[in-house]
C-alpha cells in the first residue's frame, strides 16, 4: 500500500515550501518506502541522526512502526519544523532535539538511522560517527545507513555534484566532504561486531545511493 504522501506533507502546513518539499521527496526518493520496510520487525527504540524535518518519523508511523523515536539535528529551524509537524500528525513516543554530534553524542541503546549524513563529514569524522552509532546498536537492534559510495561510477560523480548544489542553494548547511567506500564502511562496522548488507537504493533516480543494514550476528543476538 503506498505511503499517504499528501497526508504526511500536510503535517508541514501552513509552510507551503515544506509541504511541497515533503511531497516531492516522498514521491521521488525511494528512501521513504525502503527504510520503514527495514524496520518491519523492529521493537527497539530508534535514534535518527541528522533527522532534518522528521519525514522518517511520519513514514514509520504510516507503516505502523510505533517504537519510540528520537530525532536529532544541528539545524534548530528544522527541529522546530519537525516538532510542529509531529504534533500536527499526532505522533506519540517521538522527540526531536537540537544536537551537534561533533560535540556531544546522545546516549542511546537500540537501533540507529544514519541517512544522508556521512557525505557531509570528512573521512576521519565519518569513522568516528560510525563507531559511535555502532556502539548504540543493541543485540536486537540495527544500524540503517543511506549513503553514496566512492566506487568510481558516474552515479557517484553526479551524487557529489548534487550534494554540493544542495549546499549552494541553502538547504544543507554543510557541503559535500567525501564518500566512504563499501570496504571502509564494512571495516568500521565489523570492528564493532556488526555485519553489513548493502543494497542499491537509487530507484528511478540517477544517484549512487545505497542502503546499508548492519546487525549483530544471530549468535550474538540470541
């Protein structure tokens, strides 16, 4: 069953810009169908790092995912918008906080979402954030990442250019820094006892986006 895109976007009214932005993202970006599916059997609380205006929360709730949710972002304006839209949507067990992850990482145990964040960090900071996120993953939780990958493809080149453009027009406060490779991601996650599965998530877009789902081995989670 399709997501109720217009109903979700309406949660951001009366801000017409955020309404149309949300509607276009929900219509064109395969992320918002794929990630709720990754949490189909989830019961663990979720920490959404770099949550923006909180679209993921609305999609999770529309799919019946009612576990506790905390979204954090450095942009106070987006957090205010996320709180207002969450209240209009009537979503319980949800909280949004302004947080600079380079200064303080939230205390959390459960699952973690890290969507479209890594590319805005230098390589060393990527490794630090991944390590912090991985340490939060509980025995039955998971770390879900959406990122572009450094793989030398034309999709990768276009993705980098688009991320830089997003900064120039003011939607993203920071510009593109670097894309991790699949090998780099696996190495960091393995150091923290997580096994990762990589799936292409470009859908009908030209972007080199991948969905990475990392969990603790079944024997460790038993």
